C-alpha cells in the first residue's frame, strides 16, 4: 500500500499526516529539513563550551599539588554528555502535529545555508516518521 492508500483507509492517520506535513512543508519552503535529536549547541555542548570546560579544568589546578588534567577529544567529551533525545512526559501538545499530552522527543529543523536550526519537542508518531518514514500504526 502506498501512502495515499493508507491515508484513505484511516481518517485519524490522515488527520495526523495533514497536521504533520503542513508544518513539515512550511519548514521545507524555508529551506529546513527535519532530523532526529537536537544539535550539541542546544545542550551547551558546542566546541566553544568544550573549550571553556578545558580552560576550567586547567584553572582548577592547585599549584604544586595537581598534575595537568586529562582533556578528552571534543567528540568524546560531547558524546559522553549528549542526552538521548528522550524528553519525557508532558501535557504540552506535540509541536509538529499538535498531538495531545504524552512522551516527547527532540527533533530539529535544520537549514545548512545559512546554518540555522529550530528545536522541536515532538510525539513518538512524528519521531518515528522523521527517523524511518514509518507511519503510526496504532491510530
Ligand atoms: Zn506529533
């Protein structure tokens, strides 16, 4: 079955898809595409944050007591601190489809030229569709 056949068959799925795709198409017109997760900047894990953290490690050295601290490579430092994108339960509506209270996940609308991103908190249905193109099954 193709997308249109699925939508014709299930009015609730169709309603979800209309809400989701209206927002997604609006973003696409402005040059954004949707990806799962938020960029490191959103969690204060940018390269500048890393640099400041390294400075702090050195500043915290006690004279005559401490040897130089271990400073991990940026990617390792960032990945160790990056949340998994699970935002937990909220009463707020899904920011893409308007879905009711439930668990929320981090998604970003990203534009490369010029670089910009918009963080979204979305429902599991929207997350699945963005991640794999899978339509919600339990509607
Ligand atoms: Zn949603």
